[in-house]
C-alpha cells in the first residue's frame, strides 16, 4: 500500500525524494507529495494522480525547492477520496507527517482536538495524528511523539518533521513496516528497501514503538520513554539491478521469466544429502511427528499456494490440513490448539490480516511457521519458526514468482512431513525431492512457449466474462489463474471445480463464453473431459491446458495448450506459467497497466 520515504544529507533532496517515490509505485497509490525544509519553513507540494502527472507537474509550476532534508509519500486512499487535500504530507506550519496504516480511534481523537480549537481540512485519519502531535508539542519532539503514540490505537508507520528542528526527521512504527537507511553522510527512511537501494544497501529495522531520529550527524534510536537504544544494521542481499526491468516491457513478464531461478534458490539450500532439511529454522522431524493438525493461512495467491500444499500433505502424509483465508481466520473462532502447527504464508511478511492470524495462533499456544520472502518483516520476526523463499524483489503488484516459490516450498514441506511421519520411505522422498530440484528446467520449457499464450490471449481479450475449471490440484490452479486474469485485465472470471458446474454455474455458459479447462491429472482427465463437453454443448469456446502428449477430442476443445512432461504431482508448478502468461498478454492487448492494476496494492497493510 502507501509508500513512505525520507532523506537527510547534504544533497538537494527534492529529486531524491521523487525518485525514491517512483521506486515505490508498484505498491499501488492514487496521490503523491513531499514536504521539505526551505528557508526555515516546511514547504509542501502534493497532488492527486500518478507521480509524473501530478506531483512532478506541480513541482514544475511551483519552482525548484532547495532543501537537503524532507519526507515524501504515495497514498492509497482509505479514509477520504483521492484528492490533493487528502494527499500526504499532512500537517500545519509547525509539524508535518506522512503516514501508512489505519488509526482506529481517529473519531475520538478528532472530537477531542476539535474541543481544543483545532480545525480539520481533510477527510483522513492521518490529520488527527498531525494535530495531536502539534497539541502535545512544547519544544521536545520525542516527548510529543511518545504522548501522541500513547493515545493512538491502530497500525501506523510515521515520518515526522517539526519546523523548529530543521533538517531532522523522526520516524516511528507500529505494525506497519518502516526501515531506516544508512548511507555515506546521508540517512533515509522508507517503507521498503527498494526505495533506497540506489543510495545504500545498509539499513535498520524499526521495531514496534521505536523512534528513529535522523539528522546531519547520523541516526539515533529511542524507546517511547526516551531512552537511547542500540540497533544492529542489516544489509540487503540484492542490489538495485534486481529491482529494475532489465530489458523486459513489464516487471510481471520479467518475474515470470525469473521463476526457474527463483525456485532453485528456494529449494536447493533446503536439500541436504538428497533429502529435505528444515533444521535451519528448528522444524525437526520430531516436531512434525507431534502435531495433530496443520493449518495454512494466507491471502490471495498465498492462500492458493496453501491449497496446493493441503492437497500434497494430505495425499503424501495422510495428515489433516485446513486452509484459511487470513481475513476470515480470526473471526470464525478456529479450533486450533497447542498441538497444532499454523503455517503462515506471505510474500511481504507485512500482510495485516495474515499477521493478525499469526498472533491469534500464538495466543492459543500453537507453533507458528512463517514462509515469507522479505527478510526481517513483521511476520518473520513474530513467528516461532521462519524460512525465507529467496525469490528476490517482486515489484509487479500481480504476484507470479512469489507464488511459484511458495508452491515449491509447499512441495518440499509436504515431502518432509510425509517422511517424518513414516508415510513415505527414504527412497520415495529422495525421488520426489530430486524431481522437484529438476522442475525448473521443465518450467523454462513452458516459459519458452510464449506464442501459444499470446494466441489464446487474442481469443479471450474481448470477453466480458469467462470460467476456469479443473479438478483436484487443477482446481487449485484454476483459482490462481482466474485471480491473475481479474487482477490485471479487469475481465470478470471465476474458477469452479469442474464437477460443480452442473449444480448451478453452467447456467452462465452461453454462445462463445470462454472456458479455460485445466486437465493435468490422468486419474481425473476423463471426468474433466466430460465436463468440458458439457460446456461445449452449450456454445462455449474451450481452451484446454494439459500435457502435450494428451489426446483431446477436437470436437470439444477449440484450442489446446500443451505442457512439457513432468511428474503429475509436480504439474501445478508447470501449469501456472501458461495461466500467468495468458493473463499477462490479455492485459497487454487490452492496454491495461500490467504492473500497477487499478485499486490494488502490493503489500496490504490494512485489514
């Protein structure tokens, strides 16, 4: 969601702030702005719309701002419509802030501040924080921040500047991510390390309610009591080139092509002597044998990866697995106990609903195991055990390689659970693990078949609605394929278990309705083929995705997308590629903004 940046140093900061905000555009936003120190005043420029069409044009109109410190923000509207007034930074002549997150008790705070004579211009919850800081400020910024934070309920990351403390930035976080970057003679704040990689790879992770103070002399950290604390510096393990397009038209296409390497980076380090090895996080075979149930929790694509994991674990380990949408998990009073393992899946490690589910699991005493991509993220730090997927930065809002590595991790995890619980022997475990290690080569063959995906995209690009169908593992893949298409092409699509069509959904099938049928599991192929005939007889245009060698009935399939051979159990890792590619090329043909689809954000840090 929203992006925060800040800079203190010796360089002119306006362009640094704007460029840093551009590197956060992938998170999704509808307005942008900056506030800097100039001539002993806080100067603010902000505008609705994309950075180049809004903020940059406004800066050209106002003239160059000469400053060496300031804060910036890209806003994704939650409280109040996208507008210049609701844009950040927000404040008055004495204090200005940028804010990510939600202030849950802003109504009560606003009523209190109005009673003290404050007026409000925006519709945002953020303005209450700015006014509250102003109310408490009597010359000591740290005291004002601590008192304000004591009153605020909710999740937040804040960058704060006070007019009387020129060239100094204050930052604090609770729940919402924020880092502090350390360069040569300059310091930064950012909600994502990608924003500052051009300037430094060294950064500090702010913990909840820690306050960072950045000025020309360096960086200091304090707790809410004002006591100075020491923090360990981190170093990003990838450079700025990893967050650039590298010649591809879109980040999404680049990240699809990166999937073979990403899966190798995920799987290979977790295989020792030919067997899965989770010892790095303490998830021992003894522990795996002790659990009664496994719960897998995630949102969107992460939840879909969990569905593949459920099928694999139950098939191989014969152990019950429940997959939950994170936003529903807490509110259905789940039957988890201290004898269960709760697996938390999140690319960013900051997803608010998923983080809340993790905390609930910990409250009841369940072991929690996080599968995340971002090192040092909130979920990674709070889980009992964590493994990183090593996918590198995923910039496109539409998740591709992050999903692929999550699924790859589910395979390795399923093999380990089954072996630890004695459901497969060592030879079978070695065989499956070896096939998983070799699957990137098969995925690459699938990626190279782009012409087929472009052709299918040209046939569905004008559709108003379409269906994805499949059975078993193919149904899980149908859900992910449908999500990809909806996210970036804006075509309405739904995924259904193929056998359920006749229980109502087949009524939606009319002449020329596109239906994408996935049929990679031989034991279920004839059943799916029968369902395909049902929709074809009602006029559907059918695209079947199946193994290249599979013979299909030409009278019931309009287009076949053939897949390279692989173990059927591993086919979800292969099959997802055409689903991603079809969605991508459909969106391109429709002229959509592939990397930044409307209304969506990369990291959803509000519930």
